């Protein structure tokens, strides 16, 4: 049995990533992380995505990145920007992908799963440093240096990033080809409790523009 741990945040990228892992014949174990993000809607969406795409199991692990602070996504006193910013935006969460991949790596080792899927993208994205191919390659080296499986196992860990070089429109088309219901996903940085989007943050702009470029009706619900 081919097993994979798939990081599922509740957004459209992670939903498409889970669908791709399934298409490749993996039994998928979906992992979400409650890191102290400013709304619960994305975690609710992650559970819907995992169920809809028939993950073998879905777990939510908790890490208090809010205790570190420094991000608009974990500190409600920092406003989420609603216009394009230069440089790495304040919505960057320090070390988030490093932490989430570390948790996925631990679970993968226990499951004897050789692959970890993560839906990072380096084309239509917010410029986060932990979404770049160089970061992924570096973490993969660490995974195979710092684990019992990496030292004694018969198969090396692989961090798989099927969306890394796709545009948002390409991601949407790929997901639709695989039957992903994007209506159950939530991408907004400041969604309300019902999962409705603000329509103005960077995540909303990228999502909206992606649906327009793909010539696909946008199923996103907005609260303003």
C-alpha cells in the first residue's frame, strides 16, 4: 500500500493537492494544523475537504504559533492588508511551513509513508519564503538526515509539491478535472465564522483572479 501524508489547510490549493495524491494511487492521511490562526473557518473547510476527497484519516494537530506572534494571521492586533504590498507581507507566519512539515514528517514516519504532499506554489502566491522550491528541497534533505526512517529505512522521504510551478488558473482547472468541489474550500485570511470571504485580502485576490483566468464560475461566498 502506498501511503502519503497530505497537508490540508482548507484552501483550494490543498484540496487540489489531496486530489492529485489520490489520483497517483496513494492512500492519503490528511493533516491540518491549528496554529492559532485568526479564524476557525479554514479548519472547518479542511475537514470538509478531507471527507469529500475520502482521506483515509484526517487529524488536526495543535501548535501555538500565536505565542510567537509577528503575523497578521495569528495576532488580531495586526491588520490584514487589503491592498498589494511590497516584500514579504505581514500575513507571513514565521516558520509555519517548517513546523507543519515537521509534524507531517513525524506522522509519516509512524505510518511508514514515504511521501508528504504540500500545496505550496511559487507562481501566483504572496511571496512567502517557505513556499519556494529551495526551501522544499532543503527540508527534504533534513527529513532524510534527522529520522530513523531516513537512516535505516529502505525508501527515502520525498516532499511532493505538485502545484509549485502552476498558475492559480491551472490549479483550479486541475482540481476541477479531478472532481474537486471548490465551494467547500476557504482561502480568505479573514473569513467570518460562516466561512464567507472578505474579497479584499491577498488570498481573496489571488483566488478571484484565478477563477476569472480559468473562465470558471467563482463559488466563493463573500460577506462584503
